[in-house]
């Protein structure tokens, strides 16, 4: 890897940002050198996205200063940042699929010719320069074809070519590999190494540990809006990186599980996945869960936990492997098939994928059951009220009335109502994706106690949480994921440190 020159190309000093009086960036500093790939790491909420928005002119910083090539800059818009030489390629390719590759590369800044002709677009020059830019990153394609005719990996390269077309000095890549398979990732890395050799400074944001060590020169870690530190990649091992991101040493983790309800581990699995996977989303995974068992899925952000849940519940279609219920192969065309087989899923994004904020608590609780019954078998108002009241009592949902909009409830009570919605369908297996996110400590405790009671009553539970301490507390077995693949299993009673050590193992 390239050695750093004496002077940074880009420097951030003491960057601060507040929203409604809440500090989200606090004294952030960053140095970026020409000819390096600099990984920006941190968990959700660490401040990575906000920092990128400040750097690219989407947001104005409330304190601190930024310098590019020794001169202070303060871009007020992304266009100003681009003119300074700072370009960004986001996780979701923000190009126009209905335009050609060349049009996407030069949209808004087409080469023109001929004042007498009204400065018409010089299409021959557009095509020539687009092909030249793509050739710079080793991509030889027909630039006159529609962008939509090419796969996501090629579209990502086109986005990079567009960024380079504004004479970028700094290239920011925000989760560029999230939709790519392993071969496509390696091709992207070849491009990044080529650009690094040309002297470009690259900020690389990712959640995949192995990718950090594959291409990065240095690593900066953010946590809770603050800068934890900056290290040469060769001097910060995976275990130390995870400890920096989480704020504690692996050896310090000795979280003990709760008193788990007993279940018969000798019984046949209720659900079994055999080599289940989806290209670009999840490498083939084997797992099984039995009645009365809580199976924990543990891993850092981007490990593949939610992708696993989506495949199990029919929200995504596997392109390999097999799913069995009670030993019989099944295939879910959509979630309604999963529900008919006794599965239920509380999704990760409660506000966008869970609650219907304008509907009442009652209406939200009966929603899934009514959908399963169909419009010809509607639940009476009395039955709906009785069911809602029963779950309000059972789960301790704090609400003045079952008729008030659920959007007025606290996050913890909204989450309990989502669990009630699926319990109303009487599932055999309940998948809980981040059921404790964004709620207070007391509500977290209550929800985890309810999970153990459900298991004791014979329900199978798949429990997903980014808080590994929660997983080890309630899980009979723990499936450990990293970089969209299963890396191992641990028995109930394992410590948080053991989980983190398995995540860190062989990541470098």
C-alpha cells in the first residue's frame, strides 16, 4: 500500500453538529492523504452518515473547520463540494436507469459545441469521454446502451466514473459493496487500488470487516458521534477494531444468560434451512430451530441477520438451498405463505414496516389476523376489542385506550403491540428482528421476559439483536454471522466476549 506524504489532502478539525439541541457530532477530526483508502467505521448512530453530509455540503457544521489542500472550505451544497473535488457514491446507485451509460456519466454537464447551433450537446464527445472515463477504471462497455441493461455491479462502476468526471480529488464510497457478490466486490477493489495508485484519496464506509482489511491503509472509528481514534490498518486487528466500535474490550464481556426455559433438544427441528442463500445478499446458511427454543442471530451491522429473516419469511426469494417445516420442503412465494405455515415476523424498522401510525392500537393488533382471514371473514368489532384488550393486559401495553392512534404510544409500547399483532395469529415460530431497538431499558427487560415465556409455552423464536448482550441473555443457541455468512454456532450460556471473538476470528 502507498505510503502517506507529509501533508494531508483533506483535514477535518473539531467538527460539531447538533439537531434540535442534541449533539450528533462532537469534536470529530479526520486526516485523508492522497493515494490512500481510509476506512470510516462505526455502528449505526455512530455519526458516519452525518459526517459525510457535512463534508459534502448537505449539512452545515456547527463548529470546527475543514481544509482541502491547506485551504479552508465550507461547501454549502453537494454541487459546491463537487466543484472543490469531493465526490460521493452512495449505497443505492442514484443514477437514471432510463438514460444511457454516457448520459448518466455526464448528466447536467454535457460537452457542447457550436454557438451558431445553440451550443448543442456534442454526443460524439459525450460518448468518447464516457468510454475514456470507464476505461480509466478498467470497464469496457457500450456507453450508448441504457444503464438499466447492465447489472448493479456495472452501475456502481458507472457511478464511480461519473464521480471521477468532475476531476475528483476525494472520492467517498458509502457502503458500495452492499448489493454486490464476492466476485463483483473483488472487481470493485481492483478499481479502488488502481485509483489509489493514481493518487486519489478514498473514504471507504463499510460494515464488512474483511473488506476493511482487504483494501484500507488506515482506519478511523466513530462511536456515539465522537472520534475514538485513527490507526494504520496493519496495526489494528479485528478484535481491537470491534472493541473500538463497541466501546469495550472483548475480554471484559462476561454477560450471563437469563435462566432459560428448558426444551427438548432431541426433538426434530420445526424449521430447518439447508444452504439457503441469495446472491448479493446472503451466502448459503444452515440453521434449525425447535419448538420451545430461542435461536439467537448475532453479528455486527451488515452481517446478514435481517437478510436471513427475510429469506425465512418469504420477503426475499432464495436462489439456492432449501427450507423445511416439520421435515417437509416448503417454498414461500410471499409472506402470506409463511404465515399459513405458522411463521410470524416483527420487522426491524418498526416505524416504516411495522406500525400504521394513524390506525388505533386495536386496529394495529388485529391487522395480521384479519389479513390472514380475508375480507369475507371479518372480525366483529367486539371480537377485535376483546382480542386487543387481552394482549394489552398480557404484554402490559401502556395505553389510555385501545382506540387511540398507535403513533401516540411510546416506542416500547408500539413494539409490544407489534408482537401482539403476530401473537394473535397463533404462530408456531416468531422471528423478532431488533425488537428492543429504540426503547427504554425497562421496556427492553419486559420484552425479553415475554420472549422467554413464549418459548416456555412451546413457541420457537428466532431473536435478532445488534446488542449481543441481549442475544446471549435469552438464546438457547447462537448462530454467529459476519459479512453475510454464517461463521459458527455457540451454545446457550456463552459470553458476549465469545461471540465477539468468533466474529473477529479470521476477519483480517
